[in-house]
C-alpha cells in the first residue's frame, strides 16, 4: 500500500522524468532540424510531410533511447533536492529505513519500465518504419544492391542462386533454383533473367530451362515464362539501414528464424537487439535506484555536484552498452551476455554504493 510519502516521491520522480525528456527532446529536435534542413529544402519537402512522417516518429524513438539517461537524471535531481532540504534526514530520523525509502523509486521506475517495454517492443518499431522510409527516400543516398553471387536457402529443400541483382528495376540475372532432398538434387531450374511482378506478388522467370530427375532418368523442359512464389521479395535486397529497429518483437523473432533458415551469417546484431529490448526496462529500474543512492547523501558541493556525478555514471553506462553491442556484433561476445552485462555490472555498482551510504 502506497503511503503519502511514497506518492510524493513517485509524483516528483515521474514529473521530473517527463520534464527532462521534453527538454532534451526540444533541444535534439532543434539540432536535428538544423542539421537536416538543407536536405529538406533541396528535396522540396512540404512541412506537414516533414512533421507527420519524420518528426512525429522521430520523437518516440529519441524519447525511448534517452529514457535510461533521463530517468537517472530525474532520480538524482529529485533525491539531491530532498537531501539538500534535509528531507531525507527527517525521514530517516522518523524511523523510515533507507531500504524503505528506495521503495517509491522502485515503484516509479517500474511504471516507466513497463511503459518503455511496450514502446520499444511495438510502438517505436512501427514509428521507425515510417521514419526510416522517410530517411531512405529523402535524406540518405540512393541505395544500390552491389553484392554478387548471392546464395540463399529459401525453404528446407530449396536453394537459390543469383549472379547479380538490380534493386531499381527489381531484376535478377543468372538465376537458379535447386530442390535438394536428402542431399540429392531432384530438380534444377535456370534462367538468365528473373523479375518481380508487383501485380501478382511473385517472380517471373524468362526463357527458363528445367532439369528434373526421376527414377534414375533426367527430364529436360524449356519455357518462355513462368511465375513462381518464393520466400524472398525485393525487400530482401533493399537497404538494411536500421532494419532491426523497424521490427516489433514478434517480427524480430520471425526475421531471426528466417535468417537462420537461409543460413545467413552475422545475425548477432539482431539477437543483441532482441535481448536488449528485454534488458532495457531493467536498466531503467537499476539506474533509478542507483541515482537515488548516489544523491541521497547531503554534500558541501550541494545538488550540483551530485547531479554532475550522476551524469558521469549515466554516460559510462551508455558507453558500456555501445561497447558491448559493438563487441557482440563482431562475434566476440554472446549477444545475450552483451545485452545483460551492463545491467549486471551496474547492479553490482549499485549494491556497493548502497552499502557505503550512511543509514
């Protein structure tokens, strides 16, 4: 049951958190608009399109990304203010234990953590779809698929090969489909040209030939055109700029399974993204409690010193997250460990700080 004191601290924590988020978003929006204004003018993009398709989807993304930092700053600021006004000393003198004092911080941060989990799992990815499409269309240079000799497994018994692909015309060249059952080639279809049929949502093979093996005999057939449905689409050959950030949790799991089916290497970045989405809410709680512990002691330097120290710890945490993600992306660290290592490390730091605080 929440008491008056709990509601008082939770209200101050949440309102400060929202205020810090709004201030930082205002600053970042102005900086981002100034940086991209030249591109907006060059592309002659209407302001309503910039606002609704870009900034309206950019703000949730940034608010979510800044949440660990902002909740930490809010926790440090609120607690430092309470300490400066000797309110914490009064609470402790009144019989409230330090552990009990941290309870409203835990409740407040849990509310934010649940909200952030919903945001990062489903809301932000949907916003990112629109934002990333906008950036690819108007800000980023046009993408050209330049890989050659593409091999891909599209089903348990079907393999495809493509010498080259033009993502502008959605056309592939020197294309081959092979059906292999128990390591034995059963059917092979070749064509010099394959193109995407947008109306039928399928691929069209031009001037194809098929070799089929049955009962120890080979059958050869030719055709002018043939439509075929494959588990690959033109989207698989488009820019993968921030692709993993556009997937909801369900879509991310499906895409990881698809990459594994195709035998694609370097899927660690998608695993890191998946595990980080589960670790992220816990980071909110850990950093909030750490902020309260750091700022609970009244110092001669006042609140400014504690807030500055809090900033340092928050930025160390962010650098730790970036470093872990980079190492995991290079295959040097387990994706799950990379996602949870910053939280585990700062949990230990929080416990050390907790035992050092006078109670």
